[in-house]
């Protein structure tokens, strides 16, 4: 982009000068005005030597003919970090991004210029230097004439495709504050749903941990003591089958604990690696949609995410095909990804969205019918939002139902495991009692 040399006065009347990069003079004037500067003179950099002496650049600048001068920020403060081209490790969390989006929405809605809003947000990140460096780079991108979406796009791991495209649509439509508000609502609801699922899984996880701990304690401490008693009292007599199984497992725990722990860790690691493969991902996704109790949570949470994401994108002005593609990219379940890909292709070919959704088994009839009504009435974004709200409540109920089912299953598992061990240890005792009686 061309570089302009400017002379301007601030609100106190103090004069300043510098170089500014912009597409044209109108954009340079507009961007400088966001700093509270009133431009009195603006000329292309090549014409800078003809500027009157009070505002002439230093002669040293003339020696650098091969390189364009670096842009000088109106605040004349050197910023660290620059325009980063890669992600910063250990960056902000999803909650940090949600808070940032909500506060940016409030600041922009209050009429604060975009650059000033970014400066306010930068000052709030003193305890989070990596996030602060990101925002500084984004602010530098905006100050050099770029859009906010251009700055956000430099960090795809932090600001995903959904976020960047919604901001871009808001900038194009002049409704950035509205789009930021919708983004904040979207993120806040997603975070609340994730927290509810995590909190609901705490109790079953505790039960599982206790069950494993009790079984391990029995195998490593209790069973060996009984084994010694059996050897002394039965004097080589054969033990019942269940007792031999329990003692064999106990000896494995006692003599090869590293092997047992390694086997457990290897099993878990193998499953995780298998899940990362194409076949493994499809298998786990199929289980998620077919295992009782779990299928309601997985299915309804995916539908809620699809309808909310797609509805938010459309209401923000993103074209329907692009919105469908972005929505598809936010999903993780293979079957829903394929279904949304088919819907995208169908809409691209001129078919109504509801028609293809009706062919996909992952979408309930109610959802398809509501989408069809939304298309017919021209209120598809609002209809999608209503579907998402309904399914958010259904997800909460499904999580509660899954938790209530998991709890008795875990208790039964613990009872069966401990009961089997107790019975296995009791059988030889019966034989000992019979021997003593004779």
C-alpha cells in the first residue's frame, strides 16, 4: 500500500508528524482521526521533500532510497511483538476469548473507536502477556489500515473460522457491535453447556475411581493374606475355580505392578491412538450415536451446535453456502460432518436445505420441519436460533438422564466386582469349616 506523510494536531493543539500506510488519502484521514488527530497536511511519501521546512522530515531519511520508511504510530510508542505470523503457545482460553468478545462488544456499542477499544483491552491483559502480545499485533494491523478480521485471522487457533468470518461480515455490514454481541452470546452458551457436562460427570468419575481403588486394595492387601491362610489350612488341596482366578490376579498385581499399570496405560493409549485414525473416529462416533443414554447427549448437542452456529452466521450476513461450510468445519462427529457436507452440496445445486436434511438420518423430523418453515417464511435465522434454544434445554435434560443412569451402573459394577472377590474368598473357607467339622 502507498505511504503518506502527514502533519496533524491533537486535541491540545500540539503538532505531530509521521508516515502512515493506507490504501488512499481518505482511508489515511479516517484512520488518523481515530487517534484524535486533525490532519492539516497529507502528501504521498515521494513528495515529502517538498513539504515546507517546519514539518520537513530529517535529512537522514533521504539516504534510505531503496527501502520504504517504517510506519510511525501517531502515539509514537514502540510496540512489541509486531505482526505475528504464527500462534503464540499457551495462549488465551475459551473463557478469555468470551470475556474479550463481550467487552469489545460493549466498548464498540458505546461508541468508542475500534483502536481505542483495543487499547483498553490490551491494558487489561497485564497478567496474560501472551494474549496481550496477540492484541497488540492485532491493534497494529488495524492501525496500519487493515480490518479487525484481518488481525484476528493471524491467529487461527485462537480465533477460528467462525469467529473471523462473523467479524468480517459485521465489518462489511457496519454492524460490528451487533456481531460481537452475538459471538459473545454464542461462546457463553457453549461454555455453559461444556461446564454442565463436566460437572455432571464428576460423580460417576468419583465412583469409578473409588471402585478401582477398592479392587486394587483387595487384590494387593487382602487377597494375599487369605492366600497364606488357605495354603496353611488346606495343605495343598485344590482351590475352587473362582478363588484361583482371584489369587492369580492378586499375584499379578503384587509381583508385576508395573506390568499391570503399563497394560492399563497401554490400553487407554491404544484406544486414544485408534480414535485418531479415520476408522477409529468413525467407530467412536457411531458408538456415540447408538449407545443408550449417550446417544441423546451426542445427537442433541450436535444439532444444537449446528443450528446455533448456522443461525448466528446467517443473521450476521454471512452467505448461506459459506455459513454451511463454516458450520461443517466446527463439527467433530463424522456422521454430522458428512450430513452437513451433503446439505451444502444440495443447496449449492439449487435445492432447499430442508429437503436434503430430510434425507439425513441424523436430523430429527422436527428439526427438518422447522427449517422448512423458516425457509418458506424467510425467517430461517430466527427459526434456527429457536431450535438451538430448545435443544440446549434438551441437552441439559439428556445430561441429567445420562448421569442418573451411569450412577446405578457404576454401583452395580462395583458390587459385582467386590462381590465376586468376596465369594471367591468365602468358598475355601467353607471347605476349611467342613474339614474341621469332620
